[in-house]
C-alpha cells in the first residue's frame, strides 16, 4: 500500500510539474551569450508564450590591463586589456521576463589620470540602447547592473 501511494504521488507530482512548465507564457526572452557573437534580437514585443531575444553588450573603458567580473549568460571573470567589450544574446521565456534577469559588469582597478587607482568606466547596452553607464573613479561603489524584463 505504501509503495502504491508513493508511486501515485510521484506520477501526480510529475504531471503537475509538466503542466506548470509546459504551458506557454508571455514573457519569454533569450539571453545573450558571452562568446562575442552578436545575433539579431526580436524587434517587437513578444506575444504571450513566446521567448524574446535581447542583444546585450557590456563594455569597460580605460587603458591598461585589469580584471573584469560580469554576468551576461553566466558569471565570469577575465583578465582583459582595456578598452574591452563583450556582446551576446539573452533569451528569456515568459517567466524569466516577469521576474527579470540581471546583467552586470564590475570593472577592476585602473590607474587614473591623477595617479590613483580607481574603477574603470563601464556601460551596458540592450538592443542598441545604452541603459546603464558608470564613469568609474576613486570614490564610491562602481559597477553597471541592469535587470532585463
């Protein structure tokens, strides 16, 4: 009896999970990949149940070499030569669009014109529109972060 109840519970749970995840939704979007390739994004709003693709570019300005921490399709860090740019596609489904997906870049330190170390400038562009820009500097917390819906 206990085994039959367990099997029934598993079948019901699988059915519920399929029903919850298998339906179409209105906020589907695609994530861009950090591989450097740029793919055209959908130009209009996605209708209910469709995925939507965004073209995202993160940039860090300045001169020299520094570390860059970023979240485009996954969290990564790289040692880079400035200026640096990374583009990719981000595809979000309807649920992801409702909740939002964070894209961010945290530039490492660079030598400023006054000789001090400070954060390099950064920016985020989504579908050709600059949505976040930080001038960098010595004082304060410098990063670029944007939630895509």
